[in-house]
C-alpha cells in the first residue's frame, strides 16, 4: 500500500510537535523517516550542515532545541507531486539565549521514497536575521 506524501508529512509534523512539546518518543517521529534520511541546513547556522540517518536527525532536533525554545507557524502552504512536497512556512521562532522572537519565512523541499521522508532541504528567507536573533 502506498502512503500519500501529504498524509505522511502531516503525520510527521504531528509527531514532531508531540516530540518537541509533549516529550513524545523519538521513534514516533522516526517512523515517518527513511533510515537514510538527510536533513540539510545552511552551513552558516549554528545547527548547519548535513544530518544523516535517524541518529543524525535526533542530533539535529537537539541542536535546534539548544537554540530555539519556541516555534509557531502562522501560515503554511503545500505543493506536492508523487515524491516531493514544497512547503512555504511563515512563522515565529523564539531564541533560547536571547529571548528574541524572529518573524520569518522559509521554503522546504521534502523528498520521499516508498512513503517515507528521505530528505529535507530548507531555504531560509534571511539566514542573517536568524543569526542576529540567536546572537547576544
């Protein structure tokens, strides 16, 4: 049975939110990720680089949590085909160390294989604004 990519993505987002805000098990989120998933982040960010596999994704989420203690989406739009989804997100993040809130947007290119997420490629509107919010 083929899993619809939008259903998979929405289920992943729900599991991610439960992990970040309710302390749900990482495995609930990982169930939506291919074993060889890759998260790509802009190298200029404190959590930049490539994060490989479930363990890499776990470390990425921890690095994000070290930098941000709040994330709210005010708008999301989705465009999908069989194996890819592009997500436009507009929202706010609150920096853990500075307490600053950043209002920003980003696009994510998310790829799937066999109904599982294989890669995330976020494109930030302004990485310098992200860094400014994180810098004391």
